[in-house]
C-alpha cells in the first residue's frame, strides 16, 4: 500500500516527530531514538525515487524492485503489515532534500530506499542522517557519497548505504574496456556537472591516463542543453577514438544524434554510462544509437529469472531499466535489519532502535543478493558501500533496440566473467 504526504502537513509532522512519546509497550534506550509501532499499526518504509520527469523510468524500475521484495514477504513482517511511503526525489539535490524532509517528518518511518540519482542523494543524506534514519540507495554511484574524507570532497554521513557499485569501480572497468576491448589510444569525456556524471567521467579519465592512454579532451554540457554542436565541434579537433558520455536523457539523445553530422567524428565510438541503459534511449535517439556502447547492470541466476517472471506477471512488461535487482536487494537488507533488531513487546507492538538499524545494516556480510554477495562497509574509507561491483557489463545497441522494442541490448563485455589481464 502506497501513501504520500501532503505538503501542508509537513510542519505538523515535524512537530510530532519531536513530541511523540515512547510507547508504553517497551522502553527505548537507543542513542538515536526508536520507532514505536503499535499493536495494530503498520511498519512504514519510505522510498525516495524519481517519479516524474524525463528519467522517471528509473524510479519505475526501482519501485518495482521494492514492491516485489515486499510481495515476497506478503507485505508483512513480524505480524505487521508493511506500508510503503513513496516521495518524488526527482534527480536533483533540491528534490532529494524535499523528499528527505517529508520522510524525516514522519516518526513512524523506519528507513528509506533511495535515492536513484547521486545529486538527489546529496540533498537527502544530511537530513536522513540527522534524523537518525537509515537509507539504502539502489542506483547512485558517485564516489563522493561513500567517501568519508570530507576535506577531500567526500560527502558520506552515517546511515547511508548503497547496493549499487561505487563509480570508481565502474570508471576503472570502462577505461579498461575502452583501451583493451576497443583498442582506443585516445579518449574524450563529457559530463553535465552532476555528481554522478562528473564522478564517472573523472574516474574513467584517471584510469585511462594511468594505463598510458591519451586523454585529449574533458568537457561539460549543461542540464537542459539541446544544441551539442559547439562541444562536438571542439571535440572533433582532437579526433578521439572514444568519447565517454555518461549523460542522462534527453541530453544523451541530443549528443548522440547530433554527433553523426560532425566532421572528424565519423569513426569515433560513443561509450555511454548506465544513465543511458534504458529502453527509451535507443527509441528516442533513433539510427544514431546503433553501435553505441552503454554500461549497465548485469544480473543472472535462477533467483533473478524468478524475479523477472514475477515482474511480468505483476506489471505486464519487462523492467524499463537495470536497477530493479539492486532495489530488491536494498529492500531486503533494510527489512532483514529491522527483523533482527525489533523488540516485540507483550502487546504485539514493536520497538525499533534507529542506531540498532544502522548497526545491523553495517553488519551485513556476504549476503546472497541477486546482484552478488553483499558486505556493507562502515569503517572503511568508503563507508556504506555494500556492492562487490560484479553486476556490471557493457552492452552494444543494435537495430533491434531501435526498431523492434528489444531490451536489453546484446552483451559486449562481462566484467565478472571476462578479464583484461
């Protein structure tokens, strides 16, 4: 069951968060406070996802993974119904901030899944952390989000975890793919200033340089740009073998479509990021998408095949993007932590410590997720990373994805199975 908050109630709920008394069912001695669930009340789980806008497919994909994880438990836990509260975090810091404020204002929310985008996470994390809540992100990858060195640009706060891979892993692998699989000697990168795109572009360029490749151009466009002629013309002067373009739609569509008309880039290969790993990218780009490489999640196994069957049964179509399995894993990590720490009182009510929730997620070790064996780190230089980074691959778009609604595209390189050694 999905419930949304009315903005007019935000101030009242914020006040309630501070005035709510501890239930008589059990005493709370958790340093961050407790969530009290009455005998007949639901366990409330929050989600901060992209519900509207050009990349709402990412939120739809994630929400499906969350809902299927709940359905696998019959939407109940510890004899309480699980209620899902979904807030639209957009793909901006402001959107993440507002979504986090709404969830933090409700003292019954035990934790949150989200956000999708790294930019939204930057807005949400300080609020979620200050509230004492835990959040587990299924699809943001910016290295800064788990970097504990604040002086060096890190933005990690206690309570933040993710099941998606760290962008440093993805950047290293993609640079290796460009050099060894595509045999590129020169590379250009383009980002849009977003923590996700800029973090990946930096990681790819740094690794390519370390491999003695020639990084000939590093530039940026603005979100909302539609005319890419200027930057494409500037790149063409350097004639790179590969351009790494981790842009979101629609900027990625415009970039790819307009590149085919730029002299000097006829033989240049586009390598896109997971932001373009969606069925809408080839449809919206057209012929220019054919031959483009894109990185994206690669999940396999009997349990995952079962999830896909459940998805089609529930929603009537295939997942629109690639992070539904990460969302499924994130939801299970959250619910497993809750089940481990909740105190069941004599009247059937629950007392759930917030610090205890964080500690339980941080203690996750070798959990058999759909996306790999998950071990969450809390005291490393990259605190909050749970993913081993193995569920990642490169795909190449073909005519079938452009014209025949085929998805996903054929596999070009499996980082877990193939080696560059």
